[in-house]
């Protein structure tokens, strides 16, 4: 951390001093703003000057993630970035009312924001509880993750379950959850919207560039929709799904394939409207093709033409097979099962006879030839681009 109290109780922020001044502080005594225990001033030719607890201390700050050079450098970069925009910013400001010390406390357009740059894995409950405490006194939390936690490619990112906790709603105008990420090593910031996950890969709309080319206002603005190029990519995903079998099957994948084989079907035969992306499917951790196949093959296929069924019946059937994703900082009215039913209506498989009641109007057809399946995949995805 960059801030500590000296013996007289004055707050010392190392970012306000040059290297020579900091070296002159080595013999002074400092204490942690959180727990009050003594901290050590660390400095040197290859060390970013900072304060550190003595070994084995159980300060809340250490228990909830600690800090390292990567985190310190990122926090410093963001601090100077806000200053350069003329935005009020406090580094490691201790909020006594809730006993929290965000990395940065920012005031912008008459609102306070707690900026947290998270680089280590900590329990999700800690993240949620800390955010709730900020909100309880009118401070809006904004979380960034260290970019080394994810792998950014030209059209997708690769990440683990933990990183999903940081998708958030930053403004009332947000059209999708947003992930913010920063790398102090290369000074680049990533804004990532409209997540469409496929296994560990997440496709979406991304904007990545040097931090100095962003303003704080950019964090709240929507990114240009990349749906056209994304749909083309999804055709390749569907093609790979039909043509290849994973070398290692997860337990969930094995259960699904066994279920499909017991019904006499193969993944290559699945209708083109299975494994089709919808805007809210990120809310379900279970792979898209699994829960859509369970709904179409396991439930709708058994209905007679002209027979009606309800959304709640579909939900009750499918929820036995799915696991929802934990995204605590983004909420909207979209429900993936219902959104998928509306897609099937658009494609002419079912019709709406009431807001939550549907009627089957076409049979669920499985393909005999791979060529026909791939042709139908292309046609379905073309209709989604319209």
C-alpha cells in the first residue's frame, strides 16, 4: 500500500514524494490505516516504494487479497490518470463509517465512486459484502480486474469462473454487463461488453487501448455492437461442435451425450436452432447446446402439434439440468429460457398464445446428413443477423 500514518498520526502518501524524500523516511515509524499495526517502508532500485505489514500479521487488508507490485503499479497508474483528468481522487482513503479502504475514492459529476483494482482471488462473498457497504452510504463501487487474470484474443477472452463476478452495470443506459480490466505492465485498459460464453471462451464487443486514450466517461458508454462478425464466428463454433468430440469430457458433457445416445441421436443430428446464442445466455453456466437440447429434444419434441405448454413448465423441466452463473453486480429483466422460447417462435417452431403460453406448430426435425445440418446452421444464423 502507498499510504500509512506516521508517529504523529499524519497520513503519508508515498506518491506525493520523490525517491530521495522517501529514502529519508526509512528510519521513521509508520502504522497501517486499517489495523493500526506497524508497517515497514520498502524502497530500493527495483522496488516500487510501498508500505508492507510484518510477516504473519492478520490485517483485514491482507486477508482479503493483499497487494503486490502489479497491484501497486496499477493503483498508482489509475490515481495519476484521474488526476490528469482533473477528477477529485483520494488514494487508499479509509472510510471509518464502514471500515473500508478502497484503492481509490473518486468524486465525479456529484457522485462518489469506490474504485477497486482486484488482482488476486478472494472469496466472492468478500467482494459482494464490500460493495454492499459502499452502496449503503451512497458510494458506487467499480471493480477492475488485473488483465493478467484473463487471456485476451482478437475476438474473445478466456477466463475462469471467478472473473464473472466482475461483470457489472455501470449506468442506467448500460445494455449489457461490462467487464473492466487493466494491465499496468503495458498500460492498456479493456472494456468488454455483451458476453457470449462458449465453454471457457467468452465472445463479445471489446475496446482495448492505452489507458491515457480513455476518459472516465468512456467507462460508462456502450461499445459499438459487433453482432455481424460475432455471428460469423458462431457458425465456426457450431461447425466444430458437430465435427469434433472433446478429448476430455466433463461429467456434465458425458451425462448429456449419454442422454442423447439413449434417445438414438448424435450431436451431429441436432436441429440448427440448438446451440444458438441469445443475449442473456451468459446467465447460465451450463453450456448452451446442453440446456437448449434438453428443452427442444426432451420437452418440446414430445408435445403434439397444436398442443400448448407454459413457460413455467419449460423452466421446471430445464432447471433440473442447468447451473446459473453468479453475476452479483448486473441485473435485468431478461430470462434466458424465456428469451430462447421467443427465438423458437421467431423461427416458426412454436407460437405464442399468451404471454407465457406457447403452442407447438412444427415438429422438431433431426438431420440425417451432416451437410444438411451445416447448411441449416448457416441459414439460422443468417436470420439472426437481420
